[in-house]
C-alpha cells in the first residue's frame, strides 16, 4: 500500500512532528492546562527514554492500565516509541488482567499512583509496575525511574500497538498494528473530519 505521507509521518510521533509546536494539542479543562504539540512531543520523547532506562526495547510489550487523560496519551505514544503499547481496560478484573499480561508477555505495567488493585494483584511479582504521575503544570513522568536512555526511532513497520479481538470463537486473539497502519488510519480520520 502506498501513501503520500512521508516516512517520518508514517509513525505516531511523526504525525505530531508535522504540526507547529505552539499549536494546542490537548486541553485539560479540570486543571486549566493547555498542552502544546511541542510539549506533547517533548513529554513523549522523555517518557520513551524513561521506559528505555527501565529496560524496555523494540518489540517489548508495555501494559498500560490508565483512565483517559494526558498520562494515558503520553504513555501510549511513549510505549509505541520505546517498544509496543498494550493498553488494557482499567475496569478489567484480576483474572482478565492476568490473561492479557501473560498473553502479551508484558515486560512492565504502567499504572496510576493509587487504585487499580485488581491490576496490581494480577501483575504480582511477575510484571514490574511503573507508576505514572502528572504534575500541576501538566508534565507526565514515571515515578522512581531515574535517568533516561536514548532510543532509536521506530520504523513504519514496527509494531506500535497490540490489541485483542473480542474472542468470538473462544479466547481473544492478539492483533498487532504497525505505526504505518495507525498513521494511515489517523490521516483518514483527520481528512474525514
């Protein structure tokens, strides 16, 4: 499949790089914070480098169980850069978390500082938990991960995201999606709206 997008725009972070840095990317009305595209790119890069410092590399699955919001957005994009994002529904029960963590071979699980006890029990001592925080100015980071490690930009064919089918014939099955797939899909949505 061919696309008019440049190779850089065919990754998730590449899409963000084609928007002027000063433009508003995200508004957090509950916190009266506006996050620019420049700040979002910087935060994603920093968190990806924190993940790399925590041992995440290309192809490593990063489980993420967070409510909707800036920490989820930054975590998802950073995980897709440093490894592969494996988002999980925060409402899952312990046995569901356990299944998905095992099925994806998640190397780590990103959680908020408090709550999600079902996910914490499912991770047990098998999957390290990384805690994500957001400060009062809207900066997201991993608590307790000191230092950063440079990462290589993912290719357009690198797996950015692992989702699961609904499992109509039994157990849900993994569906890997490459950066190119997601970038094309995002471009189609943007053009439509």
